[in-house]
């Protein structure tokens, strides 16, 4: 499916973006975008602790500035953080200079070598420049938890249908995803555990040994 799992032919246009870990390893890379969010992040952190799972949080700079203690707590509890721009600008529809300024503003707060473009919208030219500073991380599976019009069962179904070796999975640490997240995340963690997947941090664990795995 085009939305939940982008086909290989499209992924090739966006190299060296990371889409997926090594297809030979039974690992899942769990990621949360758009936080920190006081109503959601502590619940996610407690749940991850219950499953002894570490994840990567692509944070919005503006939220980090508003909730610095929560941002710190994410890291203190063993998780990783990545830059998701300061105001969640779409690179493809934003002047490149303004886009880069937004990322730089977030970087002063987040200080990570990982970057995920908001909405996945980024141009090849922007990738070419940013790849010197960041590992640019997109995803293998987008759960669509952000779409509150979807029933939460569909989100879980997406996880079960599309998870595979090396999958980078996207959930959202945000209010718009709350209903779907609270239903689907605990069940997804139970599902991966049952299937024998190890949830890993993107950096430095991830390996993309061949282009086929991106
Ligand atoms: Zn986002």
C-alpha cells in the first residue's frame, strides 16, 4: 500500500535516506514523532518501560522549548531523540533557506545527528545538503495513527500487516493521535514481542547493508 508502506521504486529516489534496517535482522525500530506532549509522552515512556523497549523520538523544537523537562526525561530513560524541525515545516513546500533555518533552530535544542523531515516532505536538493549533518530517517511503516477519523483497530491492523525485519515504524507523540495510539501501541508492543522482534534504537544499531534494504 502506497501510504502505509512506500514501494521500493519510490524509495530509490530519496537516497541516502534511511527507510528500513537490515532485512536479515529481526529488529523493529520504533519511532514517535511530534512530541514531547505532556498529555501523552509520560504514558508512552511508562509503557515502553513495561516492555523494556527503547525508542527514537523525533521531537519538534518548539515543543522541546516548551517542555524541556519532558525532553530530558525521554533521554534519561534511555531513549534517543532526533530533530523534526522547529515548527514542523514541510521542506518540499518551504523555501529551502527558511526550512534549513527552522531545522537549525531545532538543532540548538535537540542536538542530534538524526533528522526526520516533517510529513516526509523533502526535496532531493535538501537531502543533498542535509546528509552532511544528519542521518535522514523516513520509515518503513506509517501506522496512520495521526488520522483520528480512522478506527484504532485499523492502526493495529497496519502494524500487524506491514511489520517486517528492519521496519522503522512511525507513531505520533501528539494529541491528534491519542485515541489511536492508546489503543494500538500496547497491542503492537505485545504483537512484536510475541513474534520475536527486538525493538532497537536507530543509532547506532541500524545497519542498511545494501540498497535493497533501504
Ligand atoms: Zn511530524
